[in-house]
């Protein structure tokens, strides 16, 4: 395995996925606390917040003029029309989101989103000018059947099939083993690093070596202040996508700081 000469150019990236939590006031207060922490000069970590869609507008305004970015947790695979209850990528962009999560395990496994649908969502997001954080990861049954690489590879290549590498410069990838999400079970740094290195290699086959050296691959699944530093010090782990611990400043802010090299 060659060294990663471009590792240094990958700015660490810590993101908070708030899922279906908080109310309007709690969302604004949490964003304000993260903002205050991140405004110091020279943080050296990119920080994204993914609030519930309904609070995006207000969280974007709370973060305006700061280094924080704000994104949506999901978008519709269609641009517009008779799709009751959906939110389009263009609507997310319209209220100031700069990014969107696509293919989160809860979308795949709770809502049954399939690879073809996720591919359509990636296209919608790119058309709307949003950066995409593509989430991939295996279930415990798939890991035990030694299918982790196959599953992650299929999820990655099907979501990005036929998309020109030039359109993917703002893509990031989040590896979130389903068995580690919200369970308190974390992939060990070595387990996560092995999958990240595999995914980076696979991505090189899709977009070329330069794109693969530049893409940030985040780990997600029970990231906490006490395991963040070990995970983030792995050569192919460029950041963390944090669920539960992103809802409390006393847990999330130390994880951001763990991203500082
Ligand atoms: P937890 O950090 O709560 O395990 O959630 C991870 C996740 O799903 C982030 O998208």
C-alpha cells in the first residue's frame, strides 16, 4: 500500500447529523454554541451541521458569516411535481444549504431507499449545486458474511455510476457501519481504516488517483470524545459524521477539536 502523499491537503471534516431531534429553539442554540467555538482563527477543521429540514433556514441564518456549513439530511430523487411530503435539492439550496447527506443508513434501512433511487438523488443534488456526502456501510450480517467490501463497493459505484469525475470535486464519503450507529459499538480504528483504504482505492478506479487522494472519507458510528482522536489519526479517516454526540456541545466540541492535527 503506497503512502498517501496528499493526505495533508485533506482538511479534517467533522459533521453533526441531528437526525429527527431538537426543536426550533434547541436547534438555534446548538448552532450558536458550535458557531462560537468555531469562530476562533485557525481552527483548521471544516464543520458541517445537518439539522432537520424544517429548521434549516433558521440554522443557516444562525451560522451566516461564520465558517460553519449547513446541509440537509436527505432530498427527493425528483426535481419537482406531485411528491407529497418531499423536499427537493433545489429547495435545500434555496434556503442556504450547501450540502446534503445521501444514502444514510436510516434512509436505506428504515425507509428502504435503493441504490437506483440514491443515484437519482445524487444527480438532483449536483444539479442543485449542493455538495454531496454519500453515506455507505454494511450491516452486521453482511460484516459477519465477509461482505463489507462488496457492499460498500456496490453502494459507492451504483450511487456514482456514469457521473463525470469533474462533477464530483465536492463529494465526500461517510463510512458508517450500520452495526455501529447509535449502538455504542464503534468500529476499531484498524477496522475502520481498512474499509476507508479500500473505499479510497475503489474511488480511484472511478475518478482517478488525484480525485481519490483529495476526497474526504469520514467515519460515522458512535463517535464520542473518547474515541474520536484514535479514529481521526488513521491515515484514511479524514473526519467524523456524528449522530448522538453532535446534539450536545460538551460532546461535539471536543470531537471537533480532535480533528485538529
Ligand atoms: P451515532 O453517532 O449516534 O452512532 O450516529 C451516527 C450517524 O448515523 C451519523 O450519521
